C-alpha cells in the first residue's frame, strides 16, 4: 500500500493536466484530504461552486477553492470556457494559410477544415509511408511490458 | 432463397412493365433481383472495408501529411497497437499516423488506420490520455461507424452493388462514389450517438490495456476548458457533441466502476520523452 502511495504521489508530479484552469461543480461535492473515496472530508462544495484546478490524478483532481484545498472527483467538475477569440493554440503550422481568405497555398501545410477534407486530393505516397511505422502485435507486447502495463478483464458498460 | 425468387417473380409478373417478356427472361430477372436482396443483408467484407479505409486515409493525408518525427510515429504506433490487442478485432492491420497539423483532432478510417494530429498530441499529458483517444477512434472502426455513414450518404450498398467484382481503387466507379461520400462524412462528422458509443466503449478498451480509465475524460476536460472559438478546434467541435455533454455521459456510466485502476508511472516518463521531441 505504501509503495502504491509513493507511486501515486510520483505520478502526481508528472501530471500537470489543465493546471490552473477554472472549473465548477455540477453537484454538491466533497473536498477530500486525499484522492480516495474513503479519505476524510475537509468540506463540501455546493453545486456551481468555482474552483481552481491544480492537478489531476486518475479520476481525481486537486483543487483550491474558497472552501478549502483538497481533492475532488474529476467528473464532478466541468470547465466550459467563456473566453472568446483565438487563444493562440493555432500557431506555427498554419503558415501555409494565406491571410484571412482561408485559402491554402500549394507549398504550405494544408489544414483540416471541412473544406480541406472535401477538396484535398488524395496523397497515396504519404499513405505508403504509414507501413514503416506500423508495429506488430509482439512488438507492442514488448512495449507494454517495458511500461509495466498489465491487461485487465473488463466488460463494456451498457448505454444508460 | 427459393422463397425470395418466387416472391420476386410473382411481383415482377404483376408489373405492367413486364409485358412482352417471356417466362425465361422473367425468371432471370427475378433471380438477379433476388441475388441483390440476399447481398443487401451481407456485410461488407473485411477486405473491402480495408480497401475503402485505404482510400479514405489517402484522402485525409492529402489534407495534412504525416509528421516527419519518426520517434513520435513509432511511439503512437506502439501505444495504439497495444490497445488494439484489447479489442475484438485484434488482427486487423492496425496502423497509426501523427498528422502534421496544429489542429486538435483524431480520425479513424475503416479497416484500422487511425490518425491523431500533432496539435492534439501536444495537448495531451499522459500515455493514458493518448490511449483513451486512440481507443475512442478504434470503436469507430470496430462498430463500422464510417462505413455505415458513407453507405447511407451515397445511398450505396457496397456488398450488394459490388456483386462479387473487385473493389479496385483505380477503376471502379463504386469506389469513387464511396470515397466521395467518405469526404462528406468526415467533413460533417458521425451521428452523436456514434461518438457517445466510442467514448463509452473507448474507456473500457483503454482500461483493458492497463491504462488509467480517466485518460479520455481528462482529454475531454481539456477540450471543455479550451476556447470553443479557437480555429484549431473548429472541425473537432463541429463534428462532435460538446465536451461537457460527453463528460456528462461518462459521468453517468463511470460512477464507481473505475476507481481501482491506474497506469504505471513508467508510461509517463516515456510519454514525456516522446512528446518532447515534437516541434
């Protein structure tokens, strides 16, 4: 158990997923001292409380809030943004796009808009390159072994 | 089969257009129609599925080529191929490609070729998140969502319309029709229920492969927190239900069923190493 805790704590450090983004609770949510259902409850956030997301670990996220800091279940949060305008995610690789017309110049990298998907000519030469990266089942098994991944048995969950 | 023929011949005889035909012609006509009826119930063969997927993948690569980063390509193929071994079609010719695009998106094509954009890859944080995205795409292949959508879009029944001829990419007008319909389907997106099914089954497939079940939900949270107006998300948001709606569905079905799983930390180190090489 102790070993598991250490591993989990280590994994915290490497998971800055959507750090410092703002979320809100979709239902009343307990703030736990640790990322476990049976950990002690520090406070309870009412529905629609705003929280700052610090990090994720599995199904839990560490938050800070007016009601205290601790861990809440990830799926109790949504973080739909209210920001407007281009946030700059689109950066270096659309240089082929000329101006605001959305027209793609022949030498540049094409885009993946609906129009691009409908108009782009096929590129069979590029398709042929895929095979060189493809991995055989036994290679993938070796890769999994190196990563200490272990297969689990689990059924699909019916649609609700 | 015999029943179909008799019924169809009877139906043919009742049509005024049959005047002037002799009995032999009528039987032949009925027989051909019956063959089509039977073929309509036949699924598209795996070879046809793969061939159509090949054409669609080549079209997608026309819009965005592969990243030249071999390390990232190999890494994504390793993760994807491992995950694919936990599906009920482990022997499909699964192959994966990182597209040179700053957009955030991923695509599945019939027969097992799957793409993820470099932009999306750069916005992921763990191998479990990557596994979740790839598993979602795999469900589209497993459930033949695109194949069904393009046949519907083109009012095409590949298995019956082919009637035994080879689906040759160069010369078969049927293939052209299928690929044209494919372009429309990829530009428009699948039904939202197909996307929800891919989420619902995708988390299970990724978990089977030993990954954190919350990888895909974490990606959806990232998308939910991203700016919906951002141009790099335009196609993804146009072709998928809102991330918040997808999270709500996973919220309902995940409940406490997935609490006991976590990914080994070894996967984080190699994820970071592989993604760090992407420029």
